[in-house]
């Protein structure tokens, strides 16, 4: 057993096109299944029209899957060497949207590159996982819990999070923190740091609410209103609360087996806003009921399971942390979106991974899973 | 450092433990979500199904009536009128093109209106009712009703739409509303759901735009039963919203109409304000336009005609125009000198018609010169050389400080669009902005309100009110909101020596009331309406030495846009000022000929409360005024309707 790729036994790794045989096929199939559900559901919410949302999404899916394969075939040690580049690029793009926004185009989260509009905060999530994994790969494990070596990754997390908060996009900021902290946890940082962080976090939440209404309040008024609406959606049934109420009605009215494909009245009668993006899960729950919802949940669980199983076979820290970091990205995206549509979390505007309509999120996620596949393909094999 | 096998095994074991812990936590969370899903879909499923059924009952927004705008006496300036219109829901129409074609035939719609409707429909989701035609007659509505079976998705409706009964008179003050645009929405953080309604009216310029939040009101809601297609079957319940606030302006509609008509077709503007309260009584900018054109969305032809007119009808010149104040600035130069103790009122200057400074010659407007003049005379006759002389002693910094005390270079807090700040130049300003050092010549130019000095008509009116009262008068445009009087006055004293001010007023009195005064022709002989003022003529071009030698080209021989601006500021009655006035006629020529008569008429009209009898004018002016009054398109001022607050 060896510690880093520099001492790697490269010879055991498959080469050329034979790599395709060594792709983590169960994982790839689970992802394909989830995305297929997405295309189906986008057809349904468009009232049976394939061209409205499903077709562009399918095209992006094709491009994304191809990208995933290409990323998977490139050796994982190349990606490790790219970690710092990816992180700095994503950071510069975050700064770029911030600058573009302040120059007078208003609040902006997108960077328009002409052929595609990217949300740098999406890229940042993956780049952060890469950077942290590379960092712990480099760091002597003995030092993992020393304060100096804990502060450094916290800075790696903190700088982009501040930039995302300035956009302002609260949901993604929280998500980025969660992902970063999870990688640190997996890397073996002492459990006491997490206990301390939980305490400080609790204090922050308390201060956010205690400063409300004062001139130095920490969030925007509309963000406070969103929290209010979350706590009591009925207070504003026509405004911000409307989405949650209608989403819960759609989901709840699905029952055991649902109303049937394209039979959801909530979605058909257009009571449901954002039905093709953030709230797409509710249309699935309405049309396929608990059975459909649980099946989808099971598919996601399988993806996570395959990732963990793959990570446990890894013998180098970069691959192992990368795989689980990306799995965590998927997990938090999923949980926050589901909790949101079930009325368990505020409406923060995060899409459902692999299902929601929108190119940026889908593409980044597929490329990230390309990295997971690359780690799997190029994992060391015992030469028994 | 080489890592030992033992260490590596420990690290690997720690990672495996933590990975499994994480996997466990993820499983528990997903399990929790699954349970929640079960609770919602199975246990509470029936309740939610019922709610989904009830969703056949839909909530719709009721747009509140927009607040009305009145003049100071209660004359309606901006109101709401009943408007019959038809809306179309794309989803219900089926073949939209065919339905639109039939509708166009039934209503006799113009091709461009049809095109606009098509664009509007494409811009909105298929289930939103989009107004395709409005301001329909009763006959057109009946035609739609009769043809209803052939027009699926088309619904006749009645709504309110904005109307400006005084048309062009208030176009620049009240502004206008127009259908809300993407650009409007982008400017507002967290916009009101009302603004998402198709073609919802939003203030675009002027008072309508600047106090949009007050005028808009809050929406009501109605519960309606809809069929599966989303078409309304019946109304079940209704909660009314709050209407927008009614706003009363300080403007006097009659005076505004008179002044607007008096400005005529010249590119000009006139401000009349109450000296004591700062109330703006008239804010006229000419040429004007009919704001009603914008309410429905102006046609391209009309809009480009407005844009291409070199007299800029869309510009609110009263606050947006920035002009060199010319000689109207001179009182401030004299005051700056007096207050600093650098000059005395009796000091005289000999004016040979120019002043030589180094190799530059600064000319007086009067080629032959004024001879020996003192302060009062030099204001009355507008001698430039006198001010060149004293400005050298006083210096630009003192002049600039005095100008600022009189409101020049200040952006007053008025609910109007694009208010210009003007410019009071100083040494620092020139160094930082232009990167050049201040020259004595610049001071000389500034002393006669030329060079870098810029001021807007509203600033000149405020300056005049302050000269007339000695108080820091500030303008007010909103008199009351929902009947609640808005704050006004009393104003602080400017802290100037009353004797110094009195000298300026003496000079201004002589401008219009002694035979040598520059605006003697615009005097008023009636005791109670005597006016005092100051003419100004500001050059917009350089006069070369060669031209000076040949003889300066007369204004009427120059192309329009090279002629001088004509200005006049004044107040009346001269002995106990009640109104102050500023008039700027762009490229109008001399201030005494082009601007002073307008200011005279505006002030007399303001004091008299109606079109004054010819007897207040001196005999020599009567026939001209009479001819003018005969041709001016005056509107009979509607008596303030006591029931004026009713909503159409």
C-alpha cells in the first residue's frame, strides 16, 4: 500500500479504451435512471409536450454524459494536479460576477460566456471538493488536527462562501459550507472542532434573529421574509408562501400511487409555480404517489451507496475524499431541495440534482461524477 | 518524511470509520424524508387531496385604483377612467392566430395594434389573461359578446386606466404611467406581485414615477371558481385592497395652463413659485406633449417625432435644463463683495465698453459703454464692466460660496425626474475636473454668469425668492397626501445684511421701472402688481475678434441653435414680494425682449388669480398683450369638483 500517487503503481491501472470496461457501471446506470425520470417528468409538466423543456434538457444530458465519459477516461492524477487551477478559476469567476454585478447589471449570479451561461457558484462546489481533497492528500495525516492546518482549509471554504453570500445566494452558501465541512470530517479532523463549530453556528443563528429590524441586521429583508414564510406559510398565501402551500398540496394529494402520468391537476392547472425547476419533485409525487417518490429516493440512495463502496476501495486520500465529497454535494443538494418542497426548509432556490430543468447545474454535476468515475477507473488494484 | 505502514493503516481505518458514519447519517436523513413523504401522502393524503380539489377555487389579484393627482385647488390632473377591454388566454384560445384574426375583424383593430397584442401574448405564460385591445366602445363590446362562440379564450372586462384630462399642461410635472416593462421589474428588488400582471401601469417619469409607491396602493384579492381550463365561473368572495394615496400638488392648474400657453412653441421653460411658502405654482416646459399617448404605449411614429424634435418636448427643462445664468447672476456677485466688505455700494466704475486684462479684452454688452456707474445702476442697466472690476476684488471662491447660499448647484428634493445639479465652479473644481488652474479670466466670465456657471430654471426661481425674502426658501411640489398637508416653511434666515439685500432689490426694481432699465418695456404700472427683476442673455458661442471688428452678427441672422439664451428672473409685487419667477427661452435672443414679457405675464396672472385686465399693463404694451391673449389656447379652468375624489 502506498500513500500518494507519486508512489502509485500505475501499471495496475487499465489503459486505452479498455478503461470503459472498468467504469463503475452500476453507478452510471443509477445516474442514467435518475436523469431519465427527469426527462419523463419534464415532458409531463409541459402538458405532454416533449419540445418545451424535455428536449433541450435531453440535449444537455447527452452533452453532459459525453463530458462525464471524457473526464472519467482522463487519469485521476491529472485531475489532482488540476485541483488548484480549478479552485482559482472558480474563485476568479465568482469575483467576475460580483464585479459585473456592481458595474450596474444588478444582482447577478450568471457569467455569460456566449455559448453557455455558467453559475460560478455551481463550479465552486466541485472545485472546492477537489481543492480540499488535494490538500489532505498532500498534508501529513499526523498534522490533520493541528490548528494551523485546520485554519487553512477553513479559508479555502470561507473565501468562496463570502463571495457567494455577496451575490446574495444564501442557499448555495450554506450548501458550500456543508460540503467543505464534510470533506474535513472525512479527512479525519478532530471531532472537537466540529463540536465547537456547532456551538458557534448556534450562536450565529441566534444573532441573525436577534439583530433583525436593527440597522445592522445580517440578512436582507426579503431573506427574513422567506424565513417567516417558511415558519408560517399561511401568513402570505399569495406571495412567497404560495409556492410552499401549492407544493405541499401537490405532493400530499398524490397518495399511495399517485394520479397517474400527466394527470396531476396541480401541475396541469398551473397552480404550481417553478414546476419544471425547483419544484419538479412535487409533480412526481403528485403523479406517481409515495411509490414513485420512494423509488426515486432509492435511486439516489443507490448512487450514494455506490460512491461510498467505491471510496472504501481507494488507497489514496485524494480519490477517496473526492468521491465522498462529490457524493456529499449530491446528498446536500437533494436533501435541501426535498426538505424545501416538503415544507421542512425555507425556499432557498436550489434545484433537484439531475431532475430540475436547467443546464448549468446538470452539466456541472455530470462532470463531477466524471471525476468520481475517473477515480474508480484509475484506482489501484491489488496485484495478487 | 516516509510514512510507515502502521500510520497508513490507521489513517485508512479512520477514513473508513468516518465514511461509514457519514453513510449512516445520510441513510437516516433520507429515511426521515421518506417518512415525511409517507406522512404527507398517506396519513394526510386525504386532506391534501381535498385541498387540491378546492384548488378549483383560485385566488386572483384585484388591482387597486391608482391614487389620483390634483392641483392645489382640487382640479383633477391625473385620474382613472373606466376602460372596456378584452383579454385573451392563450391556453383557452386554441388556435391563437385564428382567434386574433376574427377578433381584429370584429373590433376593426389596426395592424400595428394587432402586432403589439401578438407580442404581448407571446411574452406571457399561456394561462395569463393578456389585454389585447382596450378603450373599446360599447358597440365594440357588444360585437365581442355576440361573437363569443367564435372567440374562445376571449373575455370582455372592465378596468380602470389612467387619464390626464389636462393633457399637455402637466406632462412634465405629473409625468405619465405606462405598461410595466422588464426593465422596470429589474430595477425593483422583490417587486409587488401586482407588477407581474400583464400591462400593469407603472409611473415612468415625473411625479407618477417618483412617488409610485404611494400612488400604487395595495392589491385586493378575489376568490373565483375556475373550471378545469382555468376559466372563471363565478366569484365567491372578494377582499378589496387599499387604493393608492391621492396626492395634491402645489401647482395651480389655471396658472400652469396660462404659462404653458404663454411659452407657446418656443423651446422654453418657466417656474413660478410662492416666495413665502416655496410652493411651486407653475412649472411649465415647452414644447410639451400629450401624456395620454404613453398610457397605452405610444406608437413608434409618435415617439420618434417627439425624439427627433430639436426643441426636445420630452425634456423637463424647468429642472433638467442647465443654462449659463448670464446677467441674472450679477446680484450674487455684488452681494458676495458687500458681505465680505470688499466693496461699498457707492463705489463707481467707469465703463468704456470693455475691460482690458493682459492681452484679452472683455466686452460689455453695450459697445459704447455705460460711462460711470454705481452698483444699483450697473444692475439696472446690466453693465458688465462694473462686475468685471468688482469680481477681481471679490474672487471666485466668495462668489461661489454666495451662489451656493442661494441654491445654485443644489439638487432640490422634488419628485421629478432627472433633476440637474447645475454647476457652481470653484478653483478646486477646475483643478480636479478639468486639470487646469483657475484664471482671472474665468472669474470675469463667471461674474456675468457665463463661462462655467450653469443653473436650472428652478434654481434661478429659488435664487430670486431668496433675494426677495432674505430667507432660505426651498421649493415644494407635493401639497398634501391623502389630505395630510406636507411640511413647508417657515424657512431659516439666510443671515445676510438686510441693507445689502435692499440694494439688490433696488437694482432689480430699476431694471423694470426706470427708463434706462434693461426691461423697462416689461414694466407693470398697476401699483399692486409692480414687478422687479433682472434680465440675462447668455451666449452659447464665442465671438471672435474678427467678428467683433466687423460688427457682431445679430441674433436673428444666426441659425436658431447658435442664438443666445434669453433669461429673466423676477418677483412681484416689488414692495412686498409674493411670487418669484424664472423664465429661460432657449436661443430666444435677448432676455429683455424674449424672456421678460413672459415672466411679467406669468407673475401678473399669478397675482391676479385669473387672466388680468389689460388696464394693469402700460398703455404701450396693451395692444400686444391683447393680441397675445386672443391667440393663446387657454383652457377654461374647471371649477374644483367637490365630488372630485370619486373614482370612475
